[in-house]
C-alpha cells in the first residue's frame, strides 16, 4: 500500500511513559505515519508532554 497525504496511517500512542511515547512518535514519523496521543498519555504528561511529542514529529500542520 502506498501512503499518500490522503491515505495516511495513524497510530495511537497511549502510554504514561514520555520516553516510550517519544520513541514511538519518532518511529511513526520515520515510517511516514501520524500519531494520536491518548488520554492516559495526556493525564500523565499534560500539555508539556504533548508539546514535547509535537516537537519530535515536526508537523507541517496538525491533523484534527
């Protein structure tokens, strides 16, 4: 399957471990995939954790 902007695969990242989430985000970025951060991640890491992950992803734009 060819991944295009219209057929992007997203992976749910829902771990309280910021380091693990960061590693998963980088793996997904390198594979051309997007991520969805879950409630467990947010409850443990808050907005600061989300900003950290977004810096790793270096998105051109944020997906809804």
